[in-house]
C-alpha cells in the first residue's frame, strides 16, 4: 500500500509538471486566438455575430472554466490510472518529421473523438454527460465547447494518453489540437455550407447540422442513436457508414 501511494505521488508530480502545463496551457490560449482570426472575417462575410451573450458564456463557462477544471481532474485521474496500468509508448511518431507527425496525429485524435462521440449517443450513462451539448438549437461557432465538465475531462484524459503513447512533440500537439478545435467550431457555425466534394473528408456545417437535426427529431427517445459523429472530419462516418446522408433535404 505504501509503495502504491509513493508511486501515485510520483505520477501526480509528473502530470502537474511544467511540461504538461506548457502543452495544455498553450492550447488554452491558442484556441481562442485562432477562433478569433478565423471567425472574425467569416462573421463579416456571413453577417453572423462574432460575439454575443451566449457566445461569451460558452467561452467563459465551457472553454475557460471547464478546460481548466478538466485539466486538474483529468491529470489526477490519469496519474491514478498510470499507477495501476503501465502505459507503453509507441515511439514511432516521435521519430518522424513534423509534417508527417501532424496529419497522422490528427487522424488519431479525430478517430478518438469520433469513437467517443458515438459512445456518447449509444450508452445511457454517457448520453447523460453529453445531452447538454444538444440543448441549444441555435448553433454558433462557440457551441462546439458547450458540453459537460465530465466530457471535457474525458477529452483531456484521451489527449494525455495519446501524447504519452505516441510520443507527441509539443509543436505537433499545439498545431494539431488548435486546428482540430477550429474545424470543430466551424462545423457549429450554423450555415448550410456543405464543402462540395471536400465534404466527403472534412466535416461541413451542413453535415453537423444534420446531426443536431436528428437529435431534435429523436428528442422523445431517451437515447438518440443517430449518425454523423465526426468532430472535424466526415471521413470516419463515411468509412464506417454512420452518415445521415440523404435523410434531410438541403
């Protein structure tokens, strides 16, 4: 018992080290900055508001607060799990150039997000921590972060596991996760853009709108097992045939 406690303390010190704070702290800042530079011109072009009370609340509560608390709790849980389970490293990504690391790591993160999102809609106890995301019927780019604290905590644990397992460098982490969050926000922009042929790979606002429409259509059901589960790419939905293509008219 004493040995377990000492190992847990060692893991706890490790996860709250400067290295982890640098990784997640940089993301904490880079995402809002990137969102501003992307959605400032898009808001001007489309006439949509860049900032409103709802958008501000989504940022303050669901990004700044939940991400901060999710990091604190997520790292604690990771340290606890690492005491029981020795996570093995697959160092192959740490040995390849940045231009290879980024797209490969992006696909890994997106697949984790796709699989987790599907799980949230297929298990009652998980749907309970995700249904908050579907309570707002007027989508805007900040809605992508409107979710429960537990969901953000799980996201951070998954990201931490992926960083340790695949030996992800700092720049790869920062660039990949920032782009992922921006594209996820774009899918909630509330337009009917479908990206044409690019929509078979990238997740368009239209594609994700159908996901939210399907939840509204199934709102009388306790568990809306639907489709279009991608976070920033539609690729895995087409690959695993979980699209809602053709269900809703343009």
